[in-house]
C-alpha cells in the first residue's frame, strides 16, 4: 500500500520485528550533559547501568520543527502518512505534531496525513503500531486503517509495576513519604494507562513476585483471548522478571507469541530500572479510578 506508518521513539518498538514503509521519529535524552538518542545511542543495558549508578536522565518532547522535517521527505516522495503518537495525556509531543501536520497539509494538499493520539505509552504504543502495520500489509487502505486504529486504542491495555518507588518520587509521581514507607514495607504499586491515556493505579501488593503474578491476573480478567495474536512485554533491564511473566501467560493462556523488549531510555527515564510492563488487547481500558499513590 502506498502509505507510510510512522510513530515516535516512546513506542519502544521491538527490534526483532521488521516492516517496510515504517519510520520512527527519534527523541533525545540527556545524561551528564551528553545528548543521546539522535546521533548517539545507548543500549538498554548501558542506559540502565548508568541509572543504577545514580544518573538522572532528562528528556524532551518532539518539536513542531522536528516533526515537520521528519514528515516532509515522505510526503515529497508521494506517500500518505498514518502517524501514531505518544499519549497526549503524558506529553505535549502530540500538540507539536498536530501543528506540524496542519502546516504540512497546506503544503501538500493532495496528500493524506492522519494523526492518531494513541493514548498509549511504551510497548502499548508499539502494539497499536504493530496492528496498524499488519492491517496495511494485508491490504487495508489508510482511511479504514485510521478508523480501525482509533477504535483499537480503547482496547489496548497497559499494566505495569515499577520496582523503584524513589524513581517515581523523583518524577513527581509519589511523595517522599509514600516512597519511603512503600520501600520499607516492600509495597509494589500496580499501575495502568487508562482510557484517557493517563497513569493511574489499580492495586498495591506486597512483594515483587506477587506484583508480577498480579500483572498476569489483571490480564486474564480483562483480555479477550481470541483477539490476541501477540503479546508484548517490556522491561527496564530485568529480563528474568519479564520472562517469569511470559511463562505465566503461556501457562495460563497457551499463547506462545510473546515478544520481550527493553523499555527504551525515553520512557525508562521516568519509569526507572526494574519496571515490568504487559500489553495486550482487552474488552476495554476502563478501570476503577484512584490516586496514583496515597500521599
């Protein structure tokens, strides 16, 4: 099909999956005054080793200029674009890309440029992109793929558990008191991305293995088994824990097609080392509301 599907570096798209006419907008992050992500990159292992040793990475959003310069060559070559963007509830990147699309639509009036607010993050965004790529390669036109992707995003479920409450504290997600108390009591929050694309919590459990097992239990409560041809799991340099979750899923569901991927530096800068996240298609993304953590 004569259109590109594009996304941004927050999606943590699995490196083992390859598609043509697919591009990712790179995003930068800074560690110790050194910029990475554009011309210089760190592996997942290198990045999390720095975080373990006290590095405090910072990130920046995609600017309108960056998005415009990324899209223009694709349009100049005669291609339409379906762009799937990081959740607008978690970043201003969506607003920047929206302005870029509006400007480029005037410059290329004969080209179609569709922009989807994924309301997703990390490999949840990647899974939404994956299904759009598969649909396109199976012959779905850009108009119907856009509609289908917007419908699917409300069923793209994200469940994750961080291992480092102090990293969440540094990011402003929990108070210092909650981080200290939770760490002493070995409390692990169970978080999710809700239907509005915002972070919230559904549970707090005691102990790491219990938290990992609860990821799978939440999936079993929410998923529609026959809709899931593939499951994504991402992790912040804790492959053994991610593998534990993978094996539990296979044991409970029989699903073998499960892809493990590092949480990339852009999302990892906020999630912290030790986070494990699970992504799949479910009945919906509606969960009981709650504060992220009690203050």
